C-alpha cells in the first residue's frame, strides 16, 4: 500500500505525539523510580542531564569518568541542547523531544524516498513508536539513512560524508562498510571502495580529532566502556547467564560469533545473481551485530525498523515484519517491567521470564533475516522501483 508523502508525514507526526504522551507521564511524575519503569517511560535524556553535569554547563567530554558515554556528535548535541534550552530537567527533555520528533519525521520521509510502497509501516510500528524518546539515537539513524539513500543513488562522496558523521554520532553504522565493500567488490569498483572508505575515515577523524586532542580521557570513555563491558541487558549472553548457562570468555565468544555472521553474510551476498542495493542489505548486518552483541538497549529497535521496511520485497513479507515488531514490543514491555521489579516495585517481571523474552526477541530478528534472505534469493533481482535501478547484473 502506497500513501502520499503528506499522509506519511502526518502519520509520523501522530506517532511522535503518541510516543510523547507515554513519556510525558514520567515527566509529570519527575522521573521517579520504579514508576518510570512500571509505566515504561524511562528516558536517558533527563537521567544524563544531571548525572553528566550538563545542567551545570559542563562540557560533555570533561571530567574523565563523568564524561558522556557516547561518540562526539551525540555528546555535542547533548551539551549544545543543554546550553540552548532554558534550565530544568523537563525543559531539557521537552526540547530534545521536539528535535527527535522532527528527526523521526525526516527519517520516515527518507524511508518513503527509498521504499514508497512500505514506508507507512515505519510510523505504525509499535515498538518504534514506544521507543522514540529513550535516547538520542535518531540523530545517528537520520544520517545513516541519508548515507544509504545517497549510496544507492550513486552519490558515493555525499554518502561517505554522511556515514562518517553517523559513525561519529553512534559508531554502530561503521558496520555498513561491510555490505558497502561487498557491493563495490561485486561491481568491480575497488578504487571507488578505497575512495569511499578514505572519505568516511577522514570525516570521522576531522570530527573527532579536536575532542581527542583537548579531552582525550573523555573522548576514550565511550570506546573503553564498550571494549571492557560484560554481558548486559537484552543480550543473548545475559539471557543465557540468567538461565544457568554462564559461558566464559563472552567477549571472545561475541567477537567469534560476529565474525561467523559476517562471513556467512559475505558468502550470501557474493553468490546472489544480481548485485544488491545497500538499502536491501543494511538490515542483515545490523541484525547480526545486535544478535551477538553484549547489550541490546530498547531503543535499538529504532535502527532496525526503517532498515527492515526498506528491505521488504512485496506484500508477502508484511506478515513477518509484524510478527517481528510484536516480539520487539513484547521485549519493550519486558525490560521495563523487569527493571521495575529490580528497583523496588511490588510487582514486575522475574529474571527468568525476562531472559526468555530476550531470547524470543533475538530469535524473531534472526527469523526476519532468514525470511528476507530467502525472499531475496528467490527474487533473483531486486525491485525495479528501487532508486535508479542500482542493482547490476553479475557477470
């Protein structure tokens, strides 16, 4: 079903307002625990406003261990919005929520430009709507979607610049370089691959270098936390540990599983009859990364949802999309009800039930990946309506 861009923007606006209503309950209750978990309206935005000294005007990367735990662009957004928005935790949340709502509308519009037939699914996706204001991820997702859009439009330089900015915002989009490399390789454009990678790295370096030189400890905090963290909420490792399967050397296992997943993806993409678009392959690498990573934050569904939408082939794929979204929404409820119990609520979700739902969510995302892979394999070619017919025949 294709809707007009105006209708789609209205749907995105409505989704933003519905999500805001959910989170505004916590703002009215002054973000108290366990209430913010019981009502599933916890947000990092007000929490980090005070915890990282942003309310006092502190630079995001000063203070060493008190620095924000995010890459440079996101930390700068956190700091700049604290400077520009009048004081007060709720004002800070409301100001950032307006910006995030605008970003969500923009992402929905980009999704429409890439995949007009199924773009309406994004502002209707319940797990995405429920997660809009948990964190600042939409800043990175917006530039990632632009990078995908421009890449499939063969505007590689602009795409590389956007990807460098996106990586500097959340770092997760760095994994897009894997399908990008395979696509260039399939096309026999090695020089373009090297140029694209160089521009992405240079963009990342130019953005990060000033912060690294002036506040190196604060800049490194994000990378240090991710290198040394143990298994955490939402990960397969955390779930298995809670179910009595406490695997040792989880860091190495996570990396090993990631390498296996990337190898399988590379083999799959190399044997396709036609060169795939980045829009069709981005969801694969993100599902693999998130399935084996050491943490799965509830807002990560915002990364997967637009990528899943633009990877759909035809109406036969809508059922698996809704099934996956249902499992993601189930997880959204589960994580907050479990945290409610952990923080002193009289009722909530026990750890075993939470862990089982975590595994269900992971299984659903893998099922989505397998379904899309099988559909792409059977279709042999990618939809002609895709941007400029970017798929090329394999020699």
